[in-house]
């Protein structure tokens, strides 16, 4: 028996999309991802499959270095619609921050991710289709996330230090390449 992938038919794409959505709803993102890859193998520009692939990847975020952030970003950046590129990029940043928050990253370190998500949602809001308030809903969720954790707003001054208080840099380090 050969271990190679088989191609689905183009006529089967609508049913495959429905199955991928179902697997995402059932919290089985690996299955949804596999189906999206099968669709993209026969129709590389299928926009819904690209979007769902990116979402299935973000569904698998666990706040670790192994999260495939760049791959999800690539899926969303390849969307033709400007609104969707912005909205799903914002969702990517938001999901990354929330996954990292769950595993114990300090909230003030994640603030730039949440701010980037909010920037994307604000830009998406400007060009959203009539009646589509998704970017506003996501913006509001980010605001509520920030409000729920006062440690998102740790004074940045607490994390700076005056170089006059630092010990002198040994001359051996200065010769080796400067201040590290």
C-alpha cells in the first residue's frame, strides 16, 4: 500500500468546506486543517479554504514557540479582500496574545500584541461591509480583555533603569564588540 495523498474533486469542494467548518465547531482543528489543505491542493486560490486554514491553525495555538504564527499570518495575508486581511490579522494577534496569556506570559509583555490586534480591527472597521460589525465586536473583546487584567498596564517606568546606576562595562567586553 502506498502512503500518498489522494486528490479530492473540485465538485466536492463545497461539501469539504462544510466538513471543515463542522470540525472547527467540534474543536477538531487538525481535521479542519487537513481538509483545507486538500481543497487548496486542487484549488490553490480558494479564499474560504485559505481563511479556514488560517483559523484552524490559530485554533491550535497553545502559547508555545511551536505555534505556527507565521503560517497563519501567511494564510491571512494571501486573502484578496482588504477587510478580511485586516480582520483576520487582528484575530491572529488577539488569539496569539490570549494563548500566551493562558500559559503564564506576563500581560504587560503581551500588550503590544493586543494593541496590534486592536489596530487591525480599527482599520478593518473603516472598510467593513455594511452591516458587518465583527471588527467592532473583536475590538470590544480586546478592550474587555485589557480591562480584566490591570497587569496589562504595568508602569513601563518600573522596567527601565538608569545607566548611571549600572556597573561599568568591563574593557574586555567593550573590545569584544561593544555594549551587549
